[in-house]
């Protein structure tokens, strides 16, 4: 066992913890909440192994695909302001035609992109376009398109949708995506959060949770207690001058698909916003109608209408049970009562809404139960190859953190 794996065990007796699993995490956070506030916090392990710094529920972590749900809160604010239309052809927002070459007469809408029914794929990439590059070059690659299914007819979880959505947001406001999200969502909610560090303050960046691979090697946010000098992908010349940014040129710069840095406590506040029908702690961010539009499933798994798993790098989905069974606008709905669906990490059949995240050795979740008015936000680091769960398509660590109980 590496030193990175020993540290959580040494700290276990000092911290409130969920039971540890065979796939020993470097750090875990679990925050339970209701409409009024946080009801329970459990932590284990280290935010930064090299520094020996214990993780806290106020430490920001790269939360992976839950970032998409938060982006969509910003999108819906622009919809309410009349700057975006969920059902308009997005070509007008991009400034160039967005069309599947196999279905050139079928418009693609924002609603289709937010619900992963645009017919885009991740096979051509989605995040490595450097500062000064054009994301349109990725879209022009034939591999970026599903040539067998027309837009609107098929669910395929695709990260590329969200950098393109970020470009539309930039074009209709003239604002850089990360600072726009700060204005639309992060600042109004009083969150200490940011997309790709640039708009976070030094104190927040100093508390970054480092992400590790299965060998304990840092793979993201090993910031050594300071804000990174460059928060975006750059070209071979290393030029990180953000004054070069142009609206609508490269929506991947600030990782809208997965790059939100946010703490467990602040993620719980986002969950409380969902429970509060668009309002939390006296702040009305969205109308109840707008939030309902996000939360309502627009796709449910049926024979031949979509993939129940995110595709891997080879373009192949995996797993016997379906991970995705119902999906709204960047919102998953859990516990679908359908044979073959494994979307119930809680194992109790209760309908919950929210989103999962998985990247760079992290697994995360934000799930709320509207009926009971309760929810949970969690993440674990250093568990990229966590074993499968016992009763769902989620991993064992996700099942344990969802329920607060050890897996068998």
C-alpha cells in the first residue's frame, strides 16, 4: 500500500466517517441536508496528501459532471431573460450552422443539447481545444456525429454539448463563460466556487482538493496551496494571456462539462435550491416553472432510443445494468421502475433527482428527494477503479456515500 493510501487510515479515528471500503478513498465528504440547511456532515481522509491537510466540507473539488447541472441553472436564467430559447435552432446563437451531416435538414435545439439528444458524440474530443483555438474544428470532424440517429431521436451522453452551450451563452451576453456563471449563479447564491480556478479567489484556491489516480499520483489540482498560474489549456507556445479570449470561440476553455470547483457544503446549497423550487435562503434564482422545466424528464430509456451508459474512449458503452434511465435538462431522475435499469444507488426505490460525476479518480453525487425534502451531496477521491455496487450500476463507494452505510 502506498503512503497516499495509508494517510486516510491514520486519520480515520480523528474524523467523522462513513465506513471504509475495499477501494480505499484518499478523501470522502458526505453532506446531508433538508430545505432549511445542513443536517449532517461526515468526512474522511486528506484533501492534499503531500501537505498532510485533512479534507473539510468547505474545500473545493473538481466535481465532474454535476457541473452540467449548475451550467443549466445559468442557461435557464438567460432563458427567463429572453436571451436564449430552448427550442430555437442553436445555429443562430453560435453564428454558424450546427447540423448533423447525416441529417442536414434537422435543426438542433438547446433543449436537445442539454438532454444529450443532439446526435453529437465525444469521439472527436471535447476539452483539449487550447486558448486561441476554435472548437468548431472539433464539430467539423465527422467523428463528432452519430450518423445513425437523427437529433431528438436518441439519448447519448455527450460532454461536447456543454462547451457548445457555453459558447452560446458567451455570444448572447458578450461575457466570458466563467465570469458569466459567477454573475448568474455563483455570486447570487453566495458560493465559493468557480469554473477552472480563474474566477476563484486565492483563499478558495488554496484549499483545493487534489485528485489522485489509483496509484496515489496527483492528476488534477495539485496546486501546492496557491492559485494556478494558468487555469486553461494552452497551445505549444504556453501563452496563457486571457485577454486573447473571444466570445463564442472556444467554450471548452473553462470546462463547463466538468470543471466546476465547489465544496460539499456549497454543493448542498445547490441541492437545497432544487428542493426550494428555485429559491434558497431567501434568494430566488429561478422561477419554479423554470426549475420544473429542468427537472422534468424528457427522455426515458426504451428499446432502441438511447444508451444507458456513457461511452468509454473506444466508443463502447459498458455494464449490464443501465446507469441512465431518465434524464431532463442536465438532471438525472433515479430509481426508474424498468427491467434493466440500475439507477438506484440508494436501493430503496425512491424517486430522486440530481446528477452524478466521475473523472480523474473522483466519484460524486448530488441527489434530492422532493417528497421528503431531503438530500445528500458527496464525493470521494482516489477511487477511479472502484468496484461495482451491489444493487445498482453505480460503484460501491457511491452506494455507500449515498446511503451513509457500508457496502457488504
